[in-house]
């Protein structure tokens, strides 16, 4: 009875922290998906494919931003667990400053090199024009988007999940309405999509900043003492997220090349549309991960190691069941899903064939992501980095080149399931090995 009561309490805590985070993450993902719906249905699959070619740049921004954000909030959370509020707030201020400077330097580098990069890759002139029109605007807006994400992480650390959820809803609704007006009504094309995202992100930035101007907040803006050791710990703690996102940039680039070579632009469009399902599921899993991450960091800081492990196990069960549900639904409705984006028979055929195979990866990917979040939360950066690098670079890149050679076009859709399954085996081994490590290690902040 006592065991069941404890389990219910843990599940209640997980849902309390995770559900608002999941809603916020799903709403955030809807921005990208709605863009895809409007672009695919109104502007065509070639435009959608061209925009997908430039997506690796976004993942570089995500790599830098999430590394600094997750690393910073993990460190700040453990300081809160020790009741060290002053140092925790100093970590917040340093994290915000470091992220802002790093991200805008990245914007400058990408914008200077964009034209040269497209010319070097030999991208067709019409696709080049689409990419430049779209990313020429968004490259300056992505830093704001990342700052919104980072500040949202600290809102979760303050247990203000409802505020984050409300902010996200406002941003998403704004983007959808502007997409409809600028793309569907006044025919602004990709410039309309970029403009809609710009206004939505700026509104989100204003809302986010206002939450930290309240004197009652744990985290506030202001002067801070720059600490090299804290910066080092921030980068190390967030290294797995950096590896995961930067790896996605690399693998998407090579995946696009392989798919383009085998299936042409229609194949890239199919990958984009199928990828939206992974994006939605990943946002749910990341929502759980970001929801429990402050709890894990806080309890680790308080030396409550059993609670950390219980949070990981129960959350893993939830995401595995969720992944199985997603897989079954997509197996049943793959064709109906494809029709939301296109009426092209060729494209629908690829989606109907590839999506059911691709969706098998959801059964195992959730466990891998939660395990990586767990290791980050307790400061085991190497283990977290290994999981992220396997599933998003090493194994993934290897499978991108090998599986299509071994299995033809079928191999393209097997890439994700095979990668996640092998990573799962490694993650289970790391968890078993880490149990003695966490029990015998003093908390080092």
C-alpha cells in the first residue's frame, strides 16, 4: 500500500510539472507544422523542400541555445536544492548574457556565409532564392526564439509552468493567424511565413522578459559576477544537448543529400512531412524531460537520489507507452495524415509507405531522451553526451549511408528505428552502471 501511494505521488509530481511543459512544447511545435501546412498546400512541395534544405542552420542555433540553457538551469536548480538563492540567480544572469552574445555572433556568421554556402553546394537558383528570402529574415530572429526557450526553462525552475504555457499559446496563435493572413490571403509567399514567425517570436520575447521584472521572482535581471567555473559547468552540463542538436544539423544535411540522390525533391518533401510526426512526439518527450529536469536537479542537490531514480523510471514508462500509442495511430492513419499536406499521388505514396516504418522509432526514442535528461540533471555529462551522440550523430550518420545501400529506398525509413533501438541498449547499460556511481558520489556543484 505504501509503495502504491508513493508511486501515485511521484506520478502526480511528474504530471504536475510536465503537462504544462508538454502543452507549451506542442504549441511551439505547431508553429513549424502550421508553416509546413500553409507552405505545402499553397506554395507547393518544392518550396517546402527548399526550406528544409536550410533547416540545419536552425539546429545549430538550437544546439548553442539549448546547451547554454539546459546547462545553466541544471546548475541553478541544484543551487536551489541547496537553498543557495543568490548564486542560483547569478547563474541565471550569466546564462542569459552568455546565450545572447553567442547566438547573435552565430547569426552574423551564418548570414555572411549563406550566399557562398548555397553556391558551393550547387543548389538550384529558384531554391536559393527561396532559402535566402526565408532565412535572410529568420537568421536574425532565431536568437530571440532561443532566448524565449531558455527563459522558459528558468520559469519551469521557478515552478511557473502555467505562465510559460500561456506565453506559448499567445505566440502560437499569433503565428497561425499571421500565417493565414500573409500566406493565404495576401500571397506574400515565404516572406509571409518568415514575417509571421518574426512577429510571433518578438511578442513572445516581450512576454518572457516581463516575467523576470517582478521582484518576487527568484530569477531577476541585473548585474552579475562572471564565474568561469560556472560557465565551464554550464557548458559541460549542456554538452549532451549540444551534441544532440548539432548532430541533427549534420545528419539532416547528409540525409537530404542521400534522399535527393535517390528520390529527388519529392523525397525531401516526404521526409519533411514525415518528420513533423517525429517533431510532435519529440516535443512531448522533451516536455516530460524538461518538466522533470528541475525536480531531478533539485533532489540531487538535496541528496535524495532515490527520488531522482524513481522520477526517471516512472517518466520512462510514460513515454514508452506514449510512443507505442503514436506508432499504432500512425500505422492506421498514415494515408490520412499525408492528405493534410498534399494531394500529389507520388508524395502520398512515399508517405504512406515510409511513415508506418519510421514510426516504430517512437517506441524506443522516448526512453533514450528521458535517460539523457536524467544524466544531465544529476551532472553525469559524459553519459548524457554519449546517448545524444549515438542517436543523433554516430549511429544515425552511419545508418544514413549504410541502410539505403543495403535495403534500397526501404533503408531510408529504417534509419530512425534501427538507430533508436541500438541506442536503447546502450542507455540501459549506462543506467545499470550509473546506479552505484550515484549512490557513492558526493554531490559536486
